C-alpha cells in the first residue's frame, strides 16, 4: 500500500511554472539544495499559497511527499519578499540572480549557493547597488561551478607583479610581459581590484563595495561571453541589462 509523509522546508522561490488553470510547479533553493513541488490552486487570487509561491519569496513550506518522492504543497507561509517593483535595476538584478542560479549552479553545488543568494538578496533589499551585487554573485557562481578565474597572479606565467589586465580567455590576470595589445584591453587599477575582490570575497564581504557602471558593464559582457563559451548558457537577463 502506497504511503506518504510530510516534510517542512524553507526555500527561496526561483521559478514558478503555470500548470492547468491555476496550479503551478514551483522550484526553490534551500539549505539542502534545489527542491520542487506541485502547488494546486496556487495562482488563484484568493489562494492562501499565492504569496508564498511567488518568485522572489523566501517561504516556509509544508509538503506532502509521495512514496515515489514527488512533493505537493500542503501549506506555505511567506517570510520575506525580494521582489523589488519600484526599481528597474533592482528587479533586473533579482531576475539575474535567479537565472544565474538555475543556469550555472549544478544540483550538487546548490547547497553551497543558498547562503550567498540569501545574503545577496538581503543586500539588494537594503538598497545596496543591485548591479554590483549581481556581478559579485556571477563571479561566485562561476567559481562554484569550477570556472573560477585566477586573480592571484598572471594566469599565463604565474607572475605576481606587473598585472595589467584581466582576460577570461587567458584564465584571469595577465601581466605586462604576457599582455597582448591586439586582443586584450588594458585595465585601470580599480577594475583589476574589482575582479580580485569579486572572485575571492565571502558572504559577509559583499555589502562593502559598489562599482560604477563604467566598470561593471564591460565586466558583465566579458564574463557572460566566457560563461557561454564554457557552458553554452546565454544569460538573457544580463543581456537585457547590457542593452538597457
């Protein structure tokens, strides 16, 4: 005889896919990684589950788990909403965070991403520069996925001195001896420090910095191209930011 159990989980809603007239398939990130469940009637305006299953919500869920492992929502309670509707930049950054998570971070690495994603969402909620927070998260996701770039020395020769640029194609920092003027832009000291901080910072450090668009937009373009070359993933939300 088939049996079921009940589980309690907390997670950030990354994606909601409509099903039938008012149901939805909900994908979340929690401390233990990704989890998905079916939410009957969640899209009805009068549904008690509406707010807890909205994209951008941090919620507590009570889930019925079938003998086969599939989960159905029994009850949901929203703790925090990270939808930022009064700022285009913040809204785009939050969309970018979720796309990066789902596109670049594999299931086995997802538990390590929960605290960083939550810290980043909280920083944006508190008014920190959203594009700076998105950039730091993109670098974190690349590093977590095994595509981190060398910011400790020249990626080509190992020199710790004379660093003049950052090239994802070359593997990270490049010194003046290895610098190729025809294929690499020379970067100013601030941009070089920005990359070093981004690939090395921890969760507690992200609110310390804010980078200007003159540095962020070229960096987004370069790293998105790198991500596409390495994984085949096109980050549409960041593409929108670059076109805006």
